[in-house]
C-alpha cells in the first residue's frame, strides 16, 4: 500500500511550473513522513541552536535579531552550507 501523497504544496501549479522550467535539473525525492536525519534543514536548525545556546534573550525582538544575524552568517558561509549536504544521510542531494 502506498503512503500518503505528501504535502499538497509539492504538487501545486507553481512547483510543477518550476520543475518544467528546469528539465533534468531538479528531481523531487519523497522522504518518509518523519525523517529529520534526512533533511539538511534540520542540520541548519541544530547549528543555529548550538550557536545560540546558553544565551538569555529578554524579549522576542532580541531573540529574533539574534536568529536573523546567525542566518545572515550562514548565508555568507557557503562552505558550512555544503557540509550540511555532504552528510551521508542526505547524499541524495547534489549541487
């Protein structure tokens, strides 16, 4: 028996158009429903949590500013981002 189709966003007109504009360049891979070890985004979140641990934020604005600063640093560090995709569990990603 096949599993559920996944999030409807993955079959939206916008996604279909995006894929059609890039024939052979993008392949969608269905992952198990809960598989954080297969998701590079979880590696980013883990890195973010490591960088912000043991800090006290007295307001949501302060926390937001710290998170945005870290994300900005991630954007500048392409080597770090590549490391997230080189983990053997997410080796199905290519760049």
